[in-house]
C-alpha cells in the first residue's frame, strides 16, 4: 500500500482571463504545497474558464491556452512546486495524425494536463462530449482516445473529465482495465436543484466500476447564466464517502488516501500495458499510455482527519446559487453597484435581499416608483425593506410622467386598458435605465420563472435590465426563499430583511384599481405544477391531463407559454437553477404554428408542411401583450 495526500482546488475562474487564471493556479498550488500535498487537481478548463463557448473556435485563443499551460508548468517549478504533481484543465488541440469523426487534426479539445518538474508530462482529452441541455460540446470539441496513466509515488493515476463519468463505458471502463489505483475527475458541472445527490451517487458507482478510489473536483462561481457549486469530494474504491468540500465557496479540500501500488497489478498481468488498445465499452477503443513520475511510495505519515462538509438543505442551496450567480455576473462584468425597482411586492423584495447578500448594502440602490394605483401599504413596505437591509432607497412618483405620455398620445386616440397598464411599467423601466446610464449601475430585473413562462411581464418595462436573479425561480419558490432568508436571519440573531406584510399579501402588479395576479393567472401553486410538467418535463397536452391537471388549466397555460416565446428571447440573462431554464436549456422557435391540440396525441409529430387547423390561435404579433406583471 502507498499513501498519497491529494488536494482538490475548488476555484472560481474567469472565462478568457488566462493570466489571472494562471495566477489563481499558482496561488492554490502554493497552498497545497504548504499542506503537504503530493497531487493537486484543478477543475475543467481552469486556464481558459468554462464554458468558453465560441472562443474555443478561435485559433489565437487555442494557441494562447497551449502556451499558457506550458508557461504555467515552468512557473510552478520556478516557484518551488515542481515536485508537486498538478492536474489543470485547459483548451487543447487534437494531435491525431489523421482526422477523427470527419474532423481534421488540430481541432479543439477539452483537455487536462499533468504538470511535473517544469513540464507538461501528460495530456488527456475529454472522451464523452455532452450535447444536451446547456452543453454544446460536439459543436466545439473532438473527443480524445488516449488514456494516460502516470505513476506517482507508487500509485497509478488516471484522468477523466466531467461527462466521462456521466456516460457508461469510456474512460471508467478503461481505468479498470489499466489497473489504476486512483481516478481523478476534473469538472465544470453546473448547479441545478437536486443534482448534488446525483453526483454523489454517480461518483460512488463509478469508483466501484473502476475498482479505484475517485476524487472529484468541481468549479465554483458564476459564468453568465451558469452557476457552479463546487461540492468536490473523494470516495474510496468501494464508493464510500471520504471527504466533501463546502458548496459555493473557493476552498482547498485535502484528503489522505491509502492506496494499492500500481506495480503489482501490472507485473501480474492484471492491467493493460503501455500502448494497449482497450475496448471502452461504448463503441470505441482507447489506447493506454504509461508514464512513471515517481515509482517509490512516500515515507509513511500521519493521516489527517478528512473534512466532510455539511450538505445544504434545498432552500439554502438554491438561495446560495442565485446569490453566487448575481455576485459573479456583476463583478466579472466590471460593475460595482446595482439598481432595481422596489415595488413592495415579493419578487422585488427577494431580489433586493439577494443583491444585498451578493454585493453588500452599500452597493445596492432601490427605487420605488408609485403611480396612482400603488397602495400606500406597498410604498411603506418597500421603504421598510430598504430600512432593514440598509440599501440606498429613493422614491420617484411616476404619475406626472405617465400623464405626459397620455397627453402626447391624445391625438392618436389615447391609451386605455392593457396599453395604459403597460405604459406605467415602461415608464419605470425607462427611469431605471436612465439611472443606470447616469451612475454606472447594473439594472436588476425582478421577474420570476412563472411570469417569464406565461408572458406576465411588459417588454421594455419590468423586463428591461441587465441581469435577472430569479428568472429561473418559480413563484412558489420565491415565497419559499423569502421565508427561508428571514428564518436564516432569525437563526443568526439578525432582523429579517423582508417584512412579513410583503410575504403574506396577495400578489398584484398594481397597474389598475383592485388588480390581483389571480385575475389573469391560475393560482400559482396550480400554475407552477403545470409549468413544471410542461416546461421541465416536456409533457404534451395529453400527458399533462393524464398526470391529473385540469384540462381547462392545461389549455390556458399551454397557450400562454407558447405565445410568450418572443418575450423570453428579449429578457436579460439570469442564473440557471432548474433542470430546464429558458434560454440555454429550452430553445424553441418564436415563429411556429405547432399547437398542442385536444385531438392530437402529444407523442405524434405533425408533418412540417401541415397547416394549422382553423381553430388554432393565430401567431402573436410581436407588439401585442396580453399580461402585465409587477
């Protein structure tokens, strides 16, 4: 048996900032060295940031990445860390002498490098490329077919990258055939509700399949609409959890492993030798390459007690996700402060609390913009929230501006009904954007996923802004998060940020006398249940009704969702926290005559040339709006 101290560097990188990311690696390698680590692993594409999207198609960017990893290897040795094996993700290129899968040599690869004594001694390219949900890796990369095994202090170590664990066969199967003692998986696995438990089970299962201990290191932080939650971990060859890092924070997780040595298995012929082509069990073969770095085990040392971080509960995890996504979007895009409309409603209240937790109260500016339809209670509730959180709060009555618009439009017949309601929202949006321009503040919008799904918003009004912290949070979860945040404040002996009056009041846009959301939408618990099945699970009309939803509600919700696609395309980005977020996950055409008809089973696809039935709703004009929201 051989001992090995492994460090997992759960870091927050920035896409495209190769120099800063290299500095980050250097800093955490020095920390790992001080802790006595023998091996330190960094997440997927650490040097370039992940995902770099179409940047990876630029040859200049690929060349800069290759140069950066070579320079980093030399730098680490010069800084005295050459004897510490470092695994770091970067953008590589195919070195295959002949094209693979119809793609030429030199194509981009999602790769990991092993740095040792000033050199890149091994490279591994991701074998399984995801092409679903938010992932478009077949667009960018070609797969790798080499499986490098390096011996470090007597232990044979193999590499995998993220999706390689999620698919059967491939590198995990080859790892078993190669007789590796430790499998290192570097990841850029985005957060979504419930996914952390899937990762735990998956890591345990793959460790048992590989017959090796497995360490899993994940990114942390926000990148555009993606949030990475970390949650790095280590399991033994039986799949038992050994260590786990805290979520949503940069940290170095160290774990001491007691592992078999690789020499015995190879000598006994139980492991594939150098240059062996191994059936990967996924319709491909991978070639095992072997590299001895340090054959002798390290002298025995006293193992440290492992860290097993407490698992966050569902609400805490979700709240940390939206705070992380908001913080990093603001800071990584060069903003120092934000501004948002504070109506006295639950959505804007939650967004204000998120912004304060993400950036600090001194960087958050709220604006109440009452009209003649705004209740005194809502104005007072907004002011009370501002007092509790310590944000800078301004009240700008909008009725004079609204009246001036009405006067200007008198010659055209004036505005009434929905048009008059939407005008109020657009005046508010204009004022917020003006403040943004004047003070350099990023406008946060306050719409939730239920509103986004049903079109319950005003284009160029409440949907106008730079970032939408709760755009992937259904309305029912908005209330849950508000209550959780207040309870958390109570637990810490602090004043709850959101007044109870805001949480318990019936939701209303307050754009017309006596208006309530329930006048135009189903009850939110009913609505969100249908949306969950229709949006998240892609169920059609027949399936929705079979699942127990009211046919009338199904018809109503489907129509609202389908006709609001053009609005969703014009909304700002926001953190993806569910299994299917609008935008990156769910991509539907704006111009479409397909409808879920009562007589057509949802499993039957119509011919593309089929005209819509006469009873079909007409295609919505891009200037029409049926609903408004807070």
